[in-house]
C-alpha cells in the first residue's frame, strides 16, 4: 500500500463522538511510552501527524486520521503506567473498552509491545481480554533497534512461548523500528489485505 494522503479528522472523548463507521478502521494501542506516536508517524510517513511526547499518557482521546480517503487510522490512549490520577486511568479504560467492543468498523487492533522487555502481565492480560471478546488484533513489537538482534529474538521468542502456554496459536506479529522504518511495509500490506473484511469491500 502506498500512502498518498493522511489527515487528522477528530479527537473523541466518547465513542458516540467518533466519525460515522462508514469505512474500515485500524486502531493502535499499547502501554504508555511504548513508542506509539513515533510508529504511527513512520507508518504514514508524516512527521508530527501523531504528537510525540516524553511524558507517558500523552494520548487522552480517541484520535482519528483519514488515510488515502478510504480508511481510518486510530490512535488510542495507552494502558498501564502513566503519571495521571486513578480516576483518569479509569476514564481511559472505559473509553477504549467501549471503543474496541462497540466500534463496528474496526477491522483490527494493533497491540504495541516494547521489544526490549520480557512479557509483561498487563500486555498478556490485555490480549487475553481481546481474545475473549472476539476482537481481532495483531502484535507489533516496537523499538527493535534499541537492542541487539540476539536480545530482540530472545525476548520475542519468550513472548511467543509464554503466550502458547495458554493460546492455541499466535496472533499476526510485526517487528518494527520507527527509526529504521522496519515493519512498515508489512503492516501496510496486512491492512490492505484485511480490508476485504469490511462490509461492502471487494
């Protein structure tokens, strides 16, 4: 897939404020500070489309971007650690929970995982919640350039073996680096291939 256009549409604090579900939608979510904004900018090849911050918890709303005039890329609030109040965390949790369970045009949710770390309970629990809710998702390992290839492969293998203790099969998986641009083509190909699951697509 070639990205010809990418533009911000709207920020929503509740699902009823989201754009009409008339075209396919792909959302990105992960623990705070996982490198989500950098990855999104890399995918659409637009610097500053998604705001980058050194402060965890920067994304606080559902942010829609229109790509190629025919699908939405969605930036969701992170989960896990963030320097915000417990009440705000609960609000974010309700927001993305309602989104991922009720948004009818959501084709796939990309769950971002920091490749530098071993499996974290919060990530495993979140993906299990998605599976139980029949929410299609893929794993995206970020920051793969921050460690050696040997460490990266060891960590991802540990992630795989940990998941397979409870799962029959692994979800689609991508290994990325926002700095090197790796994984971009694979993610865009996956998006292009899965658009057929949107009603009305051929």
